[in-house]
């Protein structure tokens, strides 16, 4: 049986945190470049998808 050491666990956690931070940085860049969807549009699309799912 494979046993993880604390160092292994820490490395996995660090990798996950780095991916999260990279995603946040990308999102900030997207927002700064204007690559966003207005809240009202996003909510309208979300409610449309929910409505379609409820009809099934």
C-alpha cells in the first residue's frame, strides 16, 4: 500500500494552490481586457438554462 508523506501532501496542496492563483490572475487579466459578461446577461442565460431543464 502506498503511504503519502507529509511532504507529498504539501506538494499536492501547493500545486493546487498555484493552479488556483493562476486562474485568478487569468481572470483579472480577462476583466482588465474587457472580456467579461455583464451580470444581467449572465443571469438571464442562467435562468434560461434552468427553465429549459425544468421543462424536461
